[in-house]
């Protein structure tokens, strides 16, 4: 007599689990990794993490990104260069490829965080919009980061408008977007006098 009760409980749990929404982010259709490699600039960013936002507001500068991939390897390397504390700093991150084109994975040892990175929209020669989902271990704390990258330090208004729409779709206000300031290029290891920012983002007449 107890078996039907157990079976009903199993079915109830199955229904409950089926009702739990899974994170599903669509990447750029027909994503081409080779075209995505090369130099980018992180021109705008927003996050659900207050500490991340505080840190970015304290140093809102455009970050130069250099992406390199060896065809025989299942990963690529991102070199990030930017002004920080009066000098030019450089960091390296190894991204693992996944079975989904346009989706990558990396681990941040400092925070014990696993990060899934999605290229949700790009035209390769002008802009790329990315959504990063971070999960800290063992706490399970989750953070969403949305980034706008450009092949130059300028972006068109239409691209920025599309980026704002993406930010809202991820549950954040576009008023909280940090537009990074253009302080020019820098060479790692050199002491520098940071130039006066020309603007937060130089806007052209159209966006990509």
C-alpha cells in the first residue's frame, strides 16, 4: 500500500523540478571563433554584484583585450591591459571552449567562481555584446555581468541602444551602466601620467 504513495511523491518532485527554470542564453547565430579573435576594447559594463560595480566605478577606464586561439587547443587566452593606480597593468585569462559555439568557461581562483561567458551578439568587425554568469563556490552566490566590447574605442548610438535593451533583458537598469573612459593605450610596467579622459564613450551617428 505504501508503494503508490512513494510513486506519487516521486512524480510530485519530478513535476516540481521540471517547473524550475534553467538558465538558457542564446549565443550569436553561426558563431565564428576565428572572426571573434583579435583586439577588442571593453567600453561599457554593468553587473548585479555591488562590489564589482564599486570597483569598476573607482577605475572606469576602457580595457584593451587581446584574444588569441591556437587551432589545435580547446581554449583561448585573453590578455587584458588597462591603467590602474598610476601604472599599466596586464592580466591573462584562459577560456575553455564548450560544445556550444559562442559559449566559454573560465575559473576565477581568487573568488572561487566558475564563470560561463556568452557572446550573445556580434558582427565581428565592430562590436560584441557578452553576458557572463558567475557562480561562487561553495556559497552558490550568482552574479550576472553584461559587457559591451568594440573593435575601436568608439561606439555608435544604435549599438549602445541595443546594449541597453540587452541589459534590461537581464533584469538590470540601463541607468546603472558604466561607460568606460578613453585614457588611451598603455605599455605594461611603465609608470604613466594618466591623460584627462576625452569622454566616457565617443558616440558616432549610428550603432552596430
